[in-house]
């Protein structure tokens, strides 16, 4: 059974940082490209970042480039999203994804 469990969300002030984690199980994590998406109320889900199987290649949406860093630890079957310089527009539910599978999401709220 595939499971993707996000954690690390919360309330943070503008300019602050958070680190999201995605714990994966039930599939070949080391052989899977992984992604982070996010969705704000009333908006479509948007791609935030992608990382390849070895972690040697990444992609970022323009809106987060230079502020967010995606990484993975294949020994721990876990993917991360380090988010720095957070802005109000980053307020969303963040989801991790592999193949056609999704986690339940973790809420990130940026507010003063």
C-alpha cells in the first residue's frame, strides 16, 4: 500500500522558514521521481518542485526559485522541501506526489 505522509507545515511570519517532509512507503522510492505541489483555496493545484531519483536534478516553479530547495534521502525514504523567505502568497496546502499517488497535504500559513 502506497503511503505519502507530509509533515512540517504550520504558521510562520513573512520572511520566515519552514521545512516540509514527505515520508514514503509501499513503493520503490529510490526509483521514483518525486514532486511537491501546492494548492490555495479556490485555485488549481500547482507544481512547486521536482527531484529525480538520485537527487541530482531538480526543477522549480518560477515563483519559488531561489527560495525553496527540494531534496531527498533515499536511505530514509523521505523527501524534503526547505522553504525560506516565505511570503503571504506561499500560503497553501502542500502535497507530495509520486507517480499517480498523493499525500494528504500539510497546511502552510504565512501571516504576521
